[in-house]
């Protein structure tokens, strides 16, 4: 009944189903990997974002090379801003609005220099390509609490004077002409004493898992449904073939019966013999005998 499955046509259908299902499994696993990354980021945020700040002495190695599990850790820094090294970073949208981020070198009391991202500014209305104004950082010795962030890769695009295409710490250091700790930078949480005017503070990263799990399950289900559809189509094909075979057998049997009936109607009926002559026949015989 299912011998047709070995035909080139149905083997081709099976191959297409297998290719489609493989693609669905690949996409499902990709979504699962993205979910794992999201869960790891949520774990880092919930563990580090609001934890008690640690000292720079405990975080010095993180500024040289940041362990991913230490991202968002709060660190307390003491020193002063080098305002002449301030830059704005281009193409930094926030809540769907284009804008910039303000980065400033921060010279620690230990003599080392790190980079602090002080916040976000909207795109300017008066001067295209830059914010209307950049709030100045506080002067003198201050205490800043920052959250550790990885530096960013270099981008294959330039930036006008006073701007950066990305927070590429080695390139920023080369532009400044003095060394920076390039393993991480700090996203500002607070300053003491505070500045009179501040860029907009960054919102807390989202701790929502998102839709990766549901998308993954959908892709796996699509892969399974492809084989379910193939099986259903094969069953329908087998049923249709069985019905066609039954119809052919019925037609052949009906033709044989109708042929036999037609032959019977063509035979002339056999003459029936009478046992006794009728009265008319007896009368005709008497007249014949008398010579009439």
C-alpha cells in the first residue's frame, strides 16, 4: 500500500521535509542560545547592579581585563576629571531617541586614569551633529561610584573633532596621548559632590527574559509538524489508491455480469410443444381428409 513512498517523487518530498526540519531545529537552538545569554545578563544585573560598591584597589584588575561575570559591579573611585579629554560618543539612541553619551577621563588618586561615561544627551536642535550643550563635570577631588562595563570594538567610521564613533578605549587613549586602563570603563551611578547640571542618567538594564523561549518552541514545533504533514499526505495518498483499486475491481465485475446478461437475451426462446391439438386444428384436419 505504501510502496509509492520509495518513488523518486516521494523521496524528494521526504528530503525537503528533512531539510526544513533541520532548519527549524537550527533556528530553535539559536533562540535557546540567545535565551541563555539573556538569562546570564539578567543574573549579572540582579547580582551586581545594586550591590555595595567595592574599592578601586579590589577592582584594579577588572579595569585591566573585565571578567564578564563582574560586569555592572559598582566601584567607588576617588580622583578628578580631566575636562580637556572629554568626548561625546555618536549614535547612542535611548528609548528610541537619537543622542550622544559623554565620556571623560578620570585621574585617580593612585595616578592611574580610567574612563567614566557620565550619561546621555539628546541630539541638538541648534547645532546639527552635536548636542546643544554638554554639562561640565564637577571640578576638584570628587568621589564617583561607577558600574563596570566592557569597552567597545572599533567601528569602521570616523567622527568629527571632539567625538568618538564608539567607546574604543585603546583608540581613545591614543587620541589623548596618555595611558588609560583599557580593560573596562565605568558607567556613572553617582558623584559626590554632585554637579549642578548632569547628563541624563542611564536606566537600569531590563531584567525581562523576552520571547526567546516561545520562539524556540515554535521553531521546534514547525519542524515536527513538517513530518506530521508528510505522514498525513502519505496516508491520504494510500487511501486514495485503495479507493481507486476498489472502484476498478467493481467496474470489472460489473462488466462481466452485464456481458453474460446480454448473451442470454440474444438467444431465441425454445418452442413449446403442445400435448393436444386445438379445436381449430382438429376441424382443419377433418376438412383436409374430406378433400376440401
